[in-house]
């Protein structure tokens, strides 16, 4: 029996880290509601996310957030087609809060449950505002992930490059702490870099000539070395210039590899995804390069770059269309593979 894809109502739940979010998505593209409760003020006291505290905060607000999402969407629970939850990657305790909540709803309403990959969500956040064309290339830059993902068809992921140590977001946070910026430090580095008139020259880690992998540990060490040298020489540290040097190094490497991969694989679009996609310097440089190559660039609005449930609903819709659901004993998987999560095509003649 053919289903009406445009009418599907998915309640999505995201609790992978320190945002509690619930959203109602219609047809995989229309956001009826997207409620996000952030824990930034709580974790700022500790200079980073404390997993146990994050889990407790999710427990405190998850029911209220789900109720708000349904109310804002004007949807009754009985109207829902499926419930989607972030299965991984993420903090295992935080993931479990969302999974148990989603399983309980799916069981009570007798509707399908869809365990969803967090990074697939970041990639398909673009589908909420643009039409994705294949093949395309996704540049994923977030707190825990830096990856180049090739999508030759809808919902099928192939990672062609990944970080070997720190992700971009982690590197930003560590440099921000060294520069005594408050948590979260990434936006402070971005703003400070934009104010600098000069840049401290820092290394670029290109790795092997044909590699699409990333490494930022050496760059982080170079920043710490510059700070220590300034202290040893009793000289004032030019913080804006150092922030700009760090940011320019990161941007050169990630955009350089992304553009080279886009040319090699002949993609029709480049998608920028993840929390660091909100970085103004990165967005500006990638826009400039894509315009020069006449390659369409898709970037979600800032509200869809950071963790949110709307993106989980968009990715889950891919599996809903194919009838690929999960059992009600779904386990949290902090190391969930993006490639393994890929949508399995329905055989010819299948429903």
C-alpha cells in the first residue's frame, strides 16, 4: 500500500548531549514545531558538558518539551505517524533519556519507532530549507565530528574523510580555554578572529597528498606554544591575531579538502552541516569558494545548525518512507556508524 509521504507526522526527540529538543515534522520537510531547551548556563559553571548533569537535566524537562512541541504544532498524539529518537552518537546517559521517552510513546500509541543517527540529522537539516540533489557532498563540522560524507543517493552515506584526533569543535573549545574565553568558546574565537587586523602564522595539517582526513592536534599545540612563548618572553599576547591565525588554519584545511573532494566526485551540491556550520568565517570562505566553482552550497539557518529535533525528524523520514522501523528494545549506541545506518533501498516490487 502506497503511503502519503507528505502527510506523515513524525514526533522527533533529540537528547544526544546538552540540548533537550522535541519537534513535529510533516512530510520530512515542514517544521510544525521545534522546541529546544539548552543547558549551556548549567555547564558553563564547569567549563564544559558534564555527562551526568546533562542526563539529569534531560530527565527534568523531557516531558514538558514533548508536550510543548505537540501543542505548538497543533497536533494530538493520536495524529502521529511515528516517533523518532536519536540513537547515537552521543552521551550514553543522555541518549537513553530520549530513547526511553520515545519508546514509551511509540508503545502507548502503537506507532513505529525510528532510531536515528545524529550526524544524518545534521546533514538532512538542509532538507528542511532546500531541495537536496544527488550526488552531493556533506562537510560535517561539529563538537565531536569532522567528516566529509559522500551521498550518491538519498539516505546512503559514505565517509571519505574523517578526523584522526580532535574534531573542529573540540579544537575550538580547547583553544578558547587556553585564551580564557568563557564556555562555549567557539563563538568567542570566531568573533575575536573577525576583529583582528593581522594573523599569527600557524601550520596547516594537510596529511598525505591524497587524504581527505583531518588532524588538528598539531594546530592546537602550535597555539599553546605561541601562548607559552609570549609568557616566557614577558610580552603581551595579541589574542585577536592568534585567534585569527587559528581560525584561518582550520578554514583553509577543511574548505580546501572539501572543494578538492567535490571536484573529484563530481557532486552537484556541497552541504555544510553541524554546530560549527554557524561559524561566520567558515560560512564566508566556503561561500566564496563555491561561487568561484559555480557549485551550489547549502547551509542551514543558525537555528538548525546546533542540535535540535527538527533535523532528527528530517533524517527519520527517510526510513519512514521505506518502512524501516526499530523494535521497542532499541539500545543507545554512542558509536553508531553513519554508513551502517544508511537507508536500505526497497527491492523492486516491494511495498
